[in-house]
């Protein structure tokens, strides 16, 4: 429930997704698709209590900031995910 407002389209807030981190290391990412799939596939009526860890895509796909944009484009083509977390030395920066 805490994640959904950040992914909502509005006059002041709009992001394609959120990075789930443990410390400063990315461990997953959540997009609006993951939220919708969680709601649709929920066998539990209290889907609002699902944690970020249960909902996230933990594919481990990140892009080091020194790499060219072409690498990001390839990731978008492969995953059809709306964003890719950017890392520096394995730590999330964007």
C-alpha cells in the first residue's frame, strides 16, 4: 500500500517504478505491473499487506552508470520493464 502512491499518475508524482534495496544494494524492482499482478493473483483478501519483497521482480538486472545507453535499451527490449535501476560499484544510485 505504501508503494502504490509513488507509481500513480498525477500532476506532481509519476515514476515508472521503485528500486527495492537492502542497505544500499538493489535487490529488486517494482513497477505498476507487479502491483496489478499481485492484486489480481492474490488469494489473500488482504493484499494490502503484501510486502515489497513479495511483490518485486528480483531478476537482478541493473545497469552500471558507466555503461552506454545502448545497454539500457537492450535491457528494455529483453525485459519489457519500464525502467532499469542504475548502480555505481553495485550500489543503487538511480
